[in-house]
C-alpha cells in the first residue's frame, strides 16, 4: 500500500463520509473537508500526499483549487471527481495538469487504485528531488527563490540551513520582496512539512475579534459566541504559523502572543484550561521591528522572542542582475496560468526591465510579466518593440545588436567568454560594443571586478 496523506474535498456530506470511509478501510490516511480553502494551508513543496476533489462546489471549485495548488507545486497529484455532465471538463483539466479523474458513481476499488498510483508518483517526485539536491543539481529552492546574485545564493544557503531546525524566525524585507515565499520554503524544508502551514495577516484581523480568531473561544465567552470555536493557532497543531506583518498587531495583544510563544500553550477566551500548542512560529515585517520598539508600538520582549534567527530578503534593487532571469520565469508561469503559448521576450524588453526600478519588487515584476504574457506592454499599453516598428535602419540595427548581446548575457549569467564565443566576436570587439551600447555585465550576473569570465 502506498503511504502518504489524502486530502478529500467534497461539499456533499454523505458522499464525503462514504468516500473517506472507503479510503480509510483501504489503509490510507484521509483528512476530509467540506470546502476547498483549508486545503491550501496543508499543501506545499514538502506535501507528502495527494488531493481528491469534487469539481463543482460553492466558493472555490475543484478546478480553481487545482490551479492554486499547482501554483505552489505542479507535481502534487490532484484527482478530480466528476458528475456525468462534467466529463469533457475533466478531460480538459487533464490536459492542464490534473493527475486523473473519476466519474460518479465510482467503486471503492477504482478510487483506491487511482489513489495508490498517485501516492506512488508523489513519493517518487519527492525522492528524486532529494537525490538531485544530494548530487548538487538545481533543487526546488532555486526555482522558488530565483537568482544568481550573491545575496540570493546566500539567502538560499541560509534557508537550507535554518529550514530543518525548529527555531522561530523573523523575516524582514520590503513589500513584494518574497517574504512569504521564504516562509513557505522554511516550512517545506522542516520536519513539519506534512502538517499545516497557517498564514495569518496581522494587519487584516478585526481588532475586536483578534483574540478569538487566534486563540479560539468557549461557548458564551462573549455575546454571539453560541458554541466553542478553535482559533487559527490550534488549526496549525504540529505545523507552522506565519504571522504576516506582525508589526501591525495591536500592542495589547502582543503580550498574550508573547506568553504563547514562551510557554507554547493557549487559553481560549472564556476558558480556564491551558491547551498545549506544538507549532513553529515565523513572522514577517516590512520594516525593522527595532524601529517600532523605539517608537513604542512594539514590545521589545516579543521582538527578542521572535528573532532567534533573522532572515533579510533583498529587494530587487539589491540584485538587479537577477531581474531579467526572474522576468523570464514569471512570463513562462503567466503564460501557463492564462493558457497562452509562451511569448518570446524581445531583448529590448529585457534591457528595459533590467534598467528599471521596481519599488513593488517581485510582486510588481510579476504584474508586468502577466501583462506581457497577455499581449500588452509592461505598463498596460499595447506591446511595442515589434520588428516592423518604424525607424532609421541604423537605429534598428543598433537596437538588434544591443538586444542580441543582452540576450546572450542573460543566457550565460553574465559570463563573457561564452557570450563572445556564441556571437562569433573577439573579446576586444565584445567589450567595445558593450561600451558603445552602455551594457553593464553586472546587471546580468557577471562579476563587475573581473576582466574576463
């Protein structure tokens, strides 16, 4: 019997219960859900299991759930359960990445066979990733935290080192720099990877309900509390809690959070019983929390508890040489998401994005990549730069020459020897043309201090 977890999603309680029972009797570990949203907290690159979901559900439907899961990891098998009229839809979904589909009504043996194959596939995927990493090949972390710059190489090294530890981590970086990506990577590299990853946006929690949302409450704890309710912390048992933008948490709640982090117990509102909490805490902030402490908006003792380890996520301005490579990856992802054929990125576009500031960092760059994949310009205008664009022949030749050099630099990570060899130029001629066109190899991964790579 294949090992691993099955997340089962179906809004029909009778079908959900009977399917879960059949899988349980076959020896699988099954976790059933009435709605799809909670599943997204449980999957990631380290997820050791598969997802079985009905296609038609209120809220987040099965196809949307599959796409959201595949945004995190395209190798998580998603098995779709269809009605008779949905078979054509399921076949289309298979072309877009669904592992398999099964039509209602189905036999238990048929579902068990598909689930077994899917779990075996997932196990092989994870084993191959480990083997590739052990052999020194590119691993998934290089796909998630893209970049050849020294700061990104160092960040990946630290994430690989810190991930398997159980220490709490504070992640600091500008808006859109990728703090949550780093947090998910830490979770997926940890022994907690198969358990929930619960992200809590501290800035979005309603001030009047924040304690109930985090710690839960007993029945009658406040007007309207008709029944007991688990808080988000308890939903994360055994896993990881991400406190996103923790600097936005109200000062009066920070003391209670400090106690939870220190003692690893929670006290639901209206209750006297302490409940043990087995979680790892990660927190993010877009500004140094020391500044918030100095301004009296953040507790110093909470800061000292949180920043056992601090990771700084660099903005794009600190790793400009990564921008062209990152843009190409984001364009490819956007094309797949919008079901478009990948559009070739002209060299002049790569040159433009490399020279531009991106105050919104990766988030802003992703928006530009989405627009490009949809056939519009970086700023929302019709795409320019067509080979048929008007202009003097000399200008168009110069633009082509500059673009060809930039494309070769991007392809070879800024190393000059393969660039001038691939273009059929001498080293001296390449240097002259780079100087003529104002091209800096450091923007494309090359060392600014080396005369030749």
